[in-house]
C-alpha cells in the first residue's frame, strides 16, 4: 500500500502581518481552535513514502513553488522486511532494497532522543490514554514551525507531528491519518464518533447533530480521533467535552446551515473517501467555513478520514541491527570524508600550513574530529574550542575531556565575561541582531597564533593569504542558509582561515549512525532534549530548549531571565513579552506578530530620552542573504525624531506599529529600531562602511543640533526646517548634501565620534 506523505504548513492567509493597534485582546480557546484548524493545511503530495519506486527522480517528484532552495536528497530508504531506516538503498542485514521515504525539507532527519521520546510518550498518554509505539525506532524530522516542530516517523511512515506551542509554552501532538488509525486501536480518550453521512467530511465543520459520541476529556483546540462508520481519521475540536452534553437542542438539523454537515438517512459510499480526497484547503475555503449560521454550533473540524487500515510492523529491531544494516554505507561516507580532508590539505600550497579542527562540543564537530584523526595520521593538527563564556558547563567539560581522551591537543580561546560586559549596551541579542557572535566568537577566532602572521601582510597579498586550515562540521541540511556550502571556503569573518567541510552532505541521521558505529562519546545534552548545544542563551535556540535550561540549570536561567525582565521593564514591555520569547527578534516575523495578537501582548518598546551614544558591534560581517552589514546600539535618539529627519539619507518608511524605521538608499538599507538598535547593510564592505558613517553622521547631527538654522538656509528646495529646536527634513529633499556641508556638527564628526574606523575594523 502506498502511503502519501503529509506536510504540515501554515496557510498563505497567515502570512499577512497584523497591525498591533487593532488588537482586541486575547482570543478565546474556541476562536484559537478555529484559527488553528483553518491554518494548519495538509497538502497531499504526489511523492510516495513507500512502494515499488526504487530511485528518486527529482525532476519528476519535485515542484518548486518558491525560490527557496530545495534539497534533491530529501529522502532516506526504509527496509520493510527488517523495519529499519537506511541511509543507502541496500539493507546490510537482508540484502534487500529499501523503499524510498521522502522527507519534508530541509530533511535533516535524526534519531529521537531519550528525552524527546519521554515527551512524545507523555503527549500520547495524556491525550489518548495510550502509547502504542513502545520500543520502536522513532525518527524526528524537523520542519518549519512556530518553534520546535518535528515529523514523527515510525515503521517507515509519518505517525504525526510533535510541536512546542509558544502560546501555551508546552508540547502538543497532531496525529497523521495513519497515526490516528494506529491510536484508535487502543485509545481511551479524545475520541469522537460521527453518524453516517453521504457528504464529504474531509476539511469540513461538523455540527452537534452529527455527533454520536464525544469524549469528556476533550478540550477546545485538541486534536481528536474521529470515526464515522467504516471511516476513521482525525480532526480538531472547537468545544470542551464537558460542554457537549448540553448541546442537544443545538444539534437539530433545522438549526444548522452553510457548510456544517447534517445527518443523512442513506449510508455513505466508502469509495468517496479514498486517499485521493481533497485537502482541507481545496474542500473548503475559510470564508465557506465561516458561513455557518449563528444558530449553528460547530463542534469539530474533520481534518482527514478514509476507509483504509494501518498497522505497526511486527519487527522491533534495536540500535545494533540499525548500525549493521547501514555499516557499508557508513564506511563509504567515512572514506569519502577522509578523502576530502586529505585532498585539500595535501595541495602544494597547503602542505606547510597549520591544521585545526573546529570543535564546538557538538555532534557534527565530534564526527569531524574523529575523521580528522583517521585522515591525518602523518600530519599534526590541533582542536580549537571557542569558549564564548556562555557555553553550557556540560559542553565545556565534554570538549576538554574528549580531546584528552582522544589525545588531541586542544587550544581553547575564551571570551570570559565579554557577553555580560556588553549586553547592557546592546540589549539582548536577536536572530536578526547577533552582536554576540562578533563579541564572543570572532574576536577570539582571530587570536589563533596561526592567523596572526597574515596580519603583517598588506594589500592584495593579505587579501589572498591563507595562514591556516580548519576542518569544520558545518552541514547543508542544518538550515536553508547553509544549503549551498562548498567543500572548502575561506572564512569571511577570519580571512586568513580556509574552512574544509567534509560532512557537508550528511544528514543528522548519518551523523548519529556514525557516532554509534564508532562508539564515540558525545555531549550528554543531546539526550536531555537539546537539538543544538551552542551558547545556552543564544537567540537562535528554541523556546522548547529554553524551558530545558530552566529545569537543568535554574541558576543560569534565573540570571538571564532577570536581565530580560529588567530590560523589558525599561522599554515598557511586559513579562509575557519575555516569557513567550519575543525578545529573540528585533524585527518580528509574521508568526510572532500573529502570536502577539492572539495573546494580547504589546510588542512596541517605549522610547525614552537618554544621553546620545553610538556603540558599534565589532566590525563588518557578511549577511546570510548576501552582502555585508554593520550593527550598532544608539542611545539618546527617539525613533520619531529620527523618522522626521532621516529623509536626508534616502526614501524613508516609518512603521510606528512595528517599532522600526527603514531607509532605502542607492547603496543599501538602514534599519533603526525603537529599542535603539541600528542595522546598516549593503552589497560590499566598502559601501556598508560608507553608508554606516553617513547614518552615524545624521544621528550625531540630530543629537547635537543647536537649532542655529544654517542648514535651513542652505537647503535649495526648502526641505529643512527647525521645529522646537530640532531639524526636520521633508519628503521634498533632493539629497544634495548642502545641509550637511554647512553643519558644524558634521564638520567635526570625527572628533565627536572618535575611533570609529577602529571600531569598524577598517
């Protein structure tokens, strides 16, 4: 039987930003459930997760709906006989060929950790009263979502989706169609039985008149198991189970209308509900879903039902069998990685250079360290560990212990208390304002003795100089931003360094199989529910992981949370702003704006008058999307004041409701946020520096303005005016620069902001 892959995505209707000024307070559970039901669209894929197909054909199996990078190796194999995941087509135990199991992108599938397995079991038992998976292999495949979101793969099919809900700050589990059928065999809760009807159920709202039975443990917003005669599947509830008993009067057919389904006398044709039924988005639009009459009561929304059957595999293999089934493939992977290392390092121009392994204490750098040891038996190398000062104590201890155990020299560079010394100036780091990487990582990376020799060179010789080689564990499946990494690249942050990426094509599953095959010790944090083991307060970490920090290291969490609460208070933001993780962005993405509206949380920081100060964050850095950026913290300038003046730089858009000022110039963009963060970006380093200096000059002009009126007189088009002692520039500005030439503040800019080139590292 062919099993269709199910994808869990947010609908295009969710992509619209909500204006925070239109907020009407927190939504009810019922409304939230309705929105959740509508927004989680399930797309039927033409690709199969099992069957007779043996070789993937990307040209036939993939339709690119967006310019986002798409991986061609977005699949693994599954041996149906041995019931094991395979990283290659042939099973090393039975010799048979595995079926293709397509994965949602970025397809970085991994083993479910012991902690994640506990979470999954808790969700299944609390919701459905059973955990039918037992000791089976469970794989997790991360997919786009609000926070930690993983497809749960069991026995070669998608069992459901385990996600961390930011609104509740807790996990939830959504079964797939097959998962629901498995759960129904032993479930004790969250079951809804429908009466027979001749109409399509998939994607439809169902009124109380069609309900045969409704479990009392159901709450509004819960995913529920649905049966209707020989049909079975799942849906989502709009109401609480305890409220269902009092709804008989609302279940009469004459009280319902629109798309709410009514009981029918004749039996339903099971053939109408095959696996080819329409997706919810095709079956019913949001406007249709809301067209029910006010007297009609929607009880559940059916996600998907059909008459097919689903079973768990009789074989339950262990890890040893999984390693044996994949051993030949692991040997090939290892050999290819070793050849990549040797091939680059043995080039004539590299033979005399020092070699390092970038060791973070994570799983990928662990594998790379082991590969380097095998590849460089005749070549000396060291491991270097950038201790940011905000590493997990387990990571620091593991890095030191492992290198001692493997007899690999370790060069540890520490940033000490640099983060805590700078965080008062710049505020909490963010996904789109990662000043912490410059302060805590890049500064230390440049301290390697091997790289200091390149600093004495100049001109073209310095630009092309490679002083040392670094073997790095970066992988393309980790994120879409890393999808195009080559076998080796120079480091844009540390030009003297050439990075080698021997496992760039590996998925997390291959990394973990290699670790278990080689019997390598690994960071204990992975078993505690962490997918990544970088800095413990990194803004790129998941809220689900922050909750684990609170449990495992309450003293560390308390220190950071106290800072965040104090910072939020200074900027007029609530404790809920901190609790739900909004601090992790400067410019909030649509999903967080929606969440803020749902929870009734204000996301606009208050502007407060302060003494002017501009602090550059450690130089220029490459942007993920291309080009270069300069970041800074600005104090003493109010966003509204800047909006009335910054037209002198370029076309200005002031989004007061988002707390952001955007200026587009001929050479790049300037973003100024209400909390004082400044981000300047351009296509080259030189242009980024020039644009930053121009922006800095305007902020200094604004802060030091004496109201003398010289600029007002110098403007040939009358765009400049002085109001209440502050300069204003209207949209009629032609940007001729004459107001700047006449300004005393601009003339003495270098003295007012000394050492700017040094801070920019130019």
